């Protein structure tokens, strides 16, 4: 069975995302991430670089209730993504999502930029929840504070209960434009 994942693009070059997603040590954290998404729906997916489809091809989204897929690239608006028509990220504030999945690694900067646009009290998750431990990374140019936050996201407890859906160590909570943890 062939997977529909992008490994190379003539314009952008190689895409190594699939290597990060298919690493053997990423499988268990990915299952936890999917369980979190299933528990805390509906989920708005912010897909800045097209990684959500690759993630979906490799792991699937299980029973995740996807509210919509939001993109930044105007060329992708209206295109099919995970069975939805991609919407501009500027429509995110009108979302009814309880969770926002930012489909990228090193998502802290982007989530900070999105903070004023996130649905009130939305739980934010990202691919950082399945990031490999620092000692396994070959490219360690990432700032130490980003690595610490990524490690904290990975060490969050397993499947959240409904009561914990809006507050866990592996997510950032945004309420009325003020970020808390």
C-alpha cells in the first residue's frame, strides 16, 4: 500500500518530515497525540506547511472530529485537505473548536502569533508532542528554551480525561488572548 506523502518537491527540494514522523521512537508519542485529539474535539487543524496530510497518511486521525483545516498559503485555500476544503487561517477566530492542532514541529512561535486568533480556552497541541529527545537529534541548533518546552510537552501524561481536556502539561491554553500553562 502506497502512502501519499510528499518526500520531494521540484521547487522546495527535499521534505524530511516523513523521517521525523516515521522514526520508531515517534510512534508511541504519536498515539498519545491522536488520543488527545480524539478526546478534545472538535479540532481545528492549522496546517502551515502541509504536514497534516502526511501525519494523517502515516498515523490516521482515528475518531478525531475535525472541525476544519486552516492554512496560511493563499494558494492552498479551497484545496482538499483531510476531507475538508482548506480555509484561510484568518477564519480561525470563528471556529467552534475546543482544540487546535498546529501541524508542525517547533510550533511555539506560530502559536504565539496565532494567540489572538485562537478560539477562547482552546487547547493547543502540535507535532512537538512527538519530538524526539534532544540526545537523539542530529541538528541541535534549536534554542534551549524551545527544547525544554518540547520535552515538557512530551512528558505530559497519557490520554486526557474529559475534565482535563482544557488543561494538560502537553498543551498551551489560550483564554481571552492571555496565554497560560
